[in-house]
C-alpha cells in the first residue's frame, strides 16, 4: 500500500547555475560554485540555526523543480556510461524520479541575516537557481563518510579537461571580476572542464555552446584537445542574490 505525503518548503537556493546545462553531476566538484540558501517564513529566524556553526557541511534535501512534469522511467542511461547502457532508476542519481527529491552535501561558509531575510551561504553546490529546499541536516563525518564504500559505475571523476580563453574572454572575465568581485575564470574552468556536453556530442568539434553562470553568458567551443571560451556576455538578467565570494 502506498501513501501520499506533503512537504513544506523551508528555503530557496540562490545559485550561480541559471540553467540545468553545465551543473556538475555531484556536489563538491566545483569548489568555486558559491551560493546561498534563503530560509522562508516562518523559518527565516536565526534560532532554527543555533548550533550550526559547529558543523562544516550540511545535507540539503531539495526538489528537482524543473523535472516535475517529466515522467519517470524504470531504467535510464547515465551520462557516466556515455548514454550507451541502461541502469535502474534507483541505482542512479537521475533527476527524473518517481518523486523529484534530491540530496546534496555542501560546505557552510556563513550564516547571515539581512533585515527579515536569513541566509546560509554555501560552497560547492550542484543546485539550480531557485531550487526549493525542503529540509536541512548537519553532515556527520563519523557516520556519513564511508571511505571504503564502493562507487559502482560512478567512480571518482577524472581530471578536468583543459579550458583556454580568447584574449577577448580574458578581458571580459577581468572586467566581470572588477564589477561583481567573482572569480569567473576559475568557475568556468571547473564547470566547463568537466565537459557538460550530452554524451552524443562528446568527441565532436567545432560546435558552439553556451552556459549561463550568475548573470554572465559563457560562449565556448570544443577543440581537439581543449575547450575554448570565445567570449563572455553580461549582464544577462541579474542575480537574485548578490553573494560574496570566498
């Protein structure tokens, strides 16, 4: 017998990732990915975070809000396998699930209050901007870290691919840093260096791609042995929350 449950949203994510394309497949892979969780009423109060300063990381339970209209399938093709093999949905972290629930561990940078708004600033998130948060729990190293656990078909990622910048892109990235105080070059290297392209495009050259990070549109192309950032356009919209970088 199955049951239906209803959850209350406790927060919302403000993230550098404005689109699903380019988001790393796991948390912690892009250390330059700063952001914040804004607590929503009636949880926008500092006493709900008493004691959190003793923990370096938290678990974030969230909703895959842009996948809620997609139907789930019993078997999917994980990107890690090049889209060629199928695995059971419960053997993967695919976003198209029977219930659109996600779980990520992120580093806590700071807790702050601005007027009636309460934020948890985080580092290393793999969360789309405006992601609804339904729960937050502290990360316990002695219980949650299992160094001898097996990773199945998803072992530790290989080294990042080389990302190069045109002279124009470097100038634009430096101007962006002066304007917004964010290290866009490192963020781009970490995001694009993981090769966010769909499996059927891996190995192809000359096709232009675009990633929106914060309020910048990153235009890049794949070369034989590296990725080339051609130019950076900004501002594209405006960030929902100006988050100070580390």
